[in-house]
């Protein structure tokens, strides 16, 4: 099948398929006599694997490692588990960080009067303390 058909079947755009080939994540599609790339069901299956991994937030480096493990039938499942657990740890860490950011923004938004006055706790909070500046007077 041509790249457009493979893209539709896998949910990965033709542009990303070319990119994955260029960086060696997947093998280049076999070239036909007319120069078009040709993809088979195995290629589409790999592309779906990549798509699923991307949807779960794995980086390209992690996906490369997962593909290597997936292709290696003599792999140890503990290697896959370790990689996935490390990824989950990072997701949990980012969630905590984002929750902290959201709490800070929530506090700043609640402190803002959202009226015609020039004083804005959001801008003050973003700028941090500035020596010699009286925020109450706008100086």
C-alpha cells in the first residue's frame, strides 16, 4: 500500500511516517519500480504501535527502546516494565508540578479584582518583589 493508505490505516500522518523513516525509528518503505514507497500490514502494525506509545506520552527515545523490546522475542518483560514504570513516575511528577502551577494561578486569579483599576495581583505575582516599588500606589 502507498504511504497515504498506510497513514490512514495507522493513524500516523504521511509526514510523520517519513520523519520516522528519516530518524531510523522504522525501516524505509520498500520502493516499487515507479519510486513509490510500499508498506505492508507489518509496517502499519508498527506505526500503530508508535501511535499508541505517542498517545501515552512516551518520547521518541522511549518509543525506540520499546520498539526494540517489542521486536526482540527473547526480551525480558521486566525491561518493558521498568521503562513503563519510569515513564509513569515522570508523568506523576509532572502532574504534581502542574497541580502546583494550577494552585498558584488559581490564587492569583482569585486575588484579582478584574475591574478597571490598574493594580493587578496576577501581574504583581508574575513579576515578584521589586525593591523600591510601591504596588499599592502603582509607582
